[in-house]
């Protein structure tokens, strides 16, 4: 229907059909609907149909994956992003702590060396020549000379009181953030690795990692900041320590994240396996229930058909019994009744011998009617088979047939005798009785044979003869004989087979032993 609609409107395309099918399925529609068509037009008008289809294809593929795979993909990405964020945060904290500790140690050492060389910075705005030479000698030799690349002494107003670069002495600069923090009484430090832009030519030319330290100089008796010393230390060992700390922190975060992710993965995997197994079991149960439902429907249909057939058969049996009674005993009784009202008995002029002859004739008619009634009743009433075993039931059916027809029937039985339900006993007796009657009626009782065997949990009974045979397809489905037998056998879950040729006919029934066990 969508194809016809799009051809009518001149805008048929594979993408339109795909979108129509998608929205039709989502809306539970079996045929074309204007609602689905409107949704397709809205999506195409927005130019997002391709992206929409790709998104839903991706969603379908994603939903088809197991929970374990979904967690591995999603959890892996989230864990990796969390590891990067946490690792960066922890590394920055460790780097700041290591930098501050190293800077504090260096600043304490430098302060202990240069503090005795400085005048009272509260009262002296500039350094004298003596203090300058002392600083030059101290900073130019020994450990400080080897470790410090540059040194500056700042006054509170931003003027450089002393510098290893003499061209900067006396100049005034606007304090940067680190200098302002030091003037506020806080020591600050900043690490510059190899290749970093330091911003100063002298330090940049060293080609080594540097640790810039801004250390406030305090007045001893008041604790007031009177100046700030700024120096750049060569930080080879510090960089090694910092790199090692970074590596250890990243490894710790990575290992913890990996362990956490693996632990959750194991739990999710086990849960996913349980869910998948339960889903598989449920799918199998649904399939089994669907199969059982179909079987129940088929059985229900068969039961309904069998019930209708049983009702029809009962009516046919009643009609046949009525016909037999009408054509046999009823005619004889009617004849006897007419003779009772005849002149031979009612006319006083008739002699004694004539009356005696008429009475004898009436008695013969009534005796014949009684024999016909007994014969009909004998065919309707089963012998006492409630407690009989299978071989005994077969012998009773064969004996009754031989007595009634005067023919010979060969009986062969083999295998164990199972426990039978009452319905199974009746079915077996009626099967042998009706099959032998048909054999006598159509084959003249030639070569009649009854065989009982056991095979694969089934009881198999065959009734055969050597008559001329017939066409099994010609059996009327509404007949009383073979059709009734088939319905009776199949109602117990058995099988009924007719095989006929010019060499004879064989009728076979089989019942499962488990189905025949008494409740």
C-alpha cells in the first residue's frame, strides 16, 4: 500500500518506503496509514531521514548485543574518561605538592644564606655596595652558584634592588601574580620544563628545567614582608622526581580503574550470562508453549470432529437398530397379531386341528421374533471384558464371530499383556468384531486371521483375509463400519490403517501402551 501511495504522488523512493515500514511497525499498523505518511513527510522535510534511519539501525544493532558487550563498550569509555579526569586531577595535585615542598626547601636554604647579608630593608630603600658585593660573591660561587641561574631582590613597590643581571637593578616593574602572592606573605613556585617558554632570555638560554621561586623576606621582630627574593633553580633532579611522581600517580589511577572496571565486568558478565540463559530458557518455553498450543488446537479440532462424528454414528446405529427391529421382529410380531385375529381362531366353526395348526404357526412366528431380538441385542452388548487381559479379549471376539458365522479365524498373539483402560478394551473388542464382520461380509470369511504384536511401546492388532479386496478410497466417511472404527481408534490417540489388494485386505490398529494404562 505505501508503494502505491508514493507512486500516485510522484515521490516514490526506497528511503520513503523504508521510513513508512519503520513507522508502520512502530505504530503497529499492518497497512498504509496517513499517520505514517505524515511522519515520513515531516522527517523528509527536515532533511534528517538518512540520519534518522542510521540512528535507529544503530539502536537496533546496539539492543541486539548482550548486556556484557554493552557494558564493556559503555563502561570502557566511561572508565577511560574517568581515568583521564581523575589522573589529571591527582597528577596536578601531586605536582603542586611536590613543587611546593621542593621550593620550600630551596627557599629556606637560600633565605638562610642571604638573610645575614641584607641590611634593614625597612629603613634602607637601596642596597649598598658592600651588600651588593657580598651577594655577588655568595651567589656566584659554591652550591648557590651552581644551582641558581638568576636571582632578583624585589622591593614592595616593584623595584628591583638586586639582580644577577645588573641591567635590571633600579628598574621598576608591575608585579605579576606570583610576585603579588609573595608580597602578601605566601611563597609561590612555578616549574618550567625543557622547551617551555620561560619569558626571560637568560633563563631560556640555560636549556635546562627551571624552578622559579618567589620567597617573601620577613622582618625578624615584626614578621612583616619587607622584600621578595626571586630566583630560578636548575631542577634536573626535581624534574626526575616529578616525572616519577607523575608516572606513579598515573599507574596507580590506571590500575585502580582497571581493577574496578574488571570487577564490575565480572559481575555484569555473570549477570548477563544469567539473563541470557534465562532468556534462552524463556524462548524455549515460549516455543514449547506455542507448539503445545498448536497441538491443543489440533486436538480440540479433532475432539470436536470426533464428538460430531460420535453423535452422527449414534444416530446411525439407532437407525440401523430401528430398521433391524422393524424389518425383523416387528414384522413377525405383526404377522402373529394378524393370525390371532384371523378366522381360524375366531370362527367357532373351525375344527380343532385347524386351530392347533394356526396356534403352532403363531408360536413359530413369535419364537423367530425372539431369536431376532436376541441376535440384535447380542450384537449390542459386550461380554464381560472389564477385567480380561488383552489375549482373552481377542479370544472372546474371535470365538463370538466363529459362533455367529460358523467360519474359522486364526488367532496369533505375542508379547506381554499390558494393563488396559476400559475404553481401550472396548475399542480393541469392537475393532476385531467389526473388522471380522466386514471380512465375512465382503470376503466370505476366507483366510480370516487376527494377529497381535508389541513394537516400540505400541500394541499392534491386525485383522486380515484373502478376499478379492476393495478400494479403500471408496469407504464412505459417514458410514458405520470402517469409518466408525477409525474415529474410535483415533479418539484414543491411536492409528488406523486399511490396506487392500486383489490378494486380500488387512486392517491395522495401533495404540501406545502409556496411553492405554488405566487411570
